[in-house]
C-alpha cells in the first residue's frame, strides 16, 4: 500500500469544536490587539520576506470589523465538519482540513504575486469549501435547505456554489471576497480525494 493512502487508525475527538474555539479566540485577539491580523493573515509581501507561517495561520483569522465573516464560516464548519470528521476520523479530518486550507493559501499567494496584488487574506473559507466537497462526496443524497426553504442535494449545492464563485471571480461583481481561495479549497479537496482515497468525487456525487 502506498504511504499516501495508508489510513490512520480511526478515532473521533470532536476536533471541530477545538477548531471553532481556537478561531474564536484568535478573532477576539484580533479585536483587542490590531497587530495580530497583520502577523497571522496571509500577505504576499510578508510571505516573500519570510513570514511563511501565514500560509497556515490565515485560516484562523477573520475580518475583525464585524461578525458575519466568522459567524457563517464557523456555522458551516460546525454543520458540515462534524459529519465529515465522524466519517473520516479526527486525524484524517485534521490532515484534510489543514492540507487543503494551506494549499489554497499557497495557490492564492501565487495568483496574488502574478497579479502584483498584496491583500491580507484571511478566513477559513478555503478549507471550508474542501469540507463541503467532502460532505457531498460522503453523503451525496443528503438534502441541504438553502435559506431553510429550498431543498438541494449536497452535490448540487457544492457544484452550484463553485459555479457561482467562478462567475463572481471572473466578473469581479463581488469585490473584497477571496473567490479564488474558495475555488482553490474546492480543487485541493478534489485532489485530496483522488490522491489520498482513490475516490473520484464526481463519481461519488453520482452515487457510484
């Protein structure tokens, strides 16, 4: 068996709650101490000067000017992450979350450098998109109620959000949102399933 596909011994430790707790504490620190955002958010200029930890830490910081950014991300992590962690096991889930989130940050960094842009990237959305993809792959028949009203199968929701992110990314209609990071999280989750599990998410979406 390839080392890339060697499974962990299954265990479940509710790591999602720890991720949410750490993220909330970091957000509180951001509100109390402004430099925390600068140190932990991912900025291409700072990364090029050696602050490479930002590829990882950007996932734990959110816009300190309001609550909607962290609220919706953590709600999504709770709803989808709990089920994915139970299915994968805690160690696999944490590896998946951190690998996809970090690689989404690396991909965003490459695009920002190519474009000559230097924003402060923050938020768990890249990893969260990967978690949503995993949920749809594991539970393709699950129904998600958009706005609590419109029922959609999980794969339809994930693919719909991805299409929307592509549209917004190319049209620039919703500025100030890291659409490419969201798409990168989706792509990294897809690659993780192919490489680590030998599962094609598209076939999983179709129940095959």
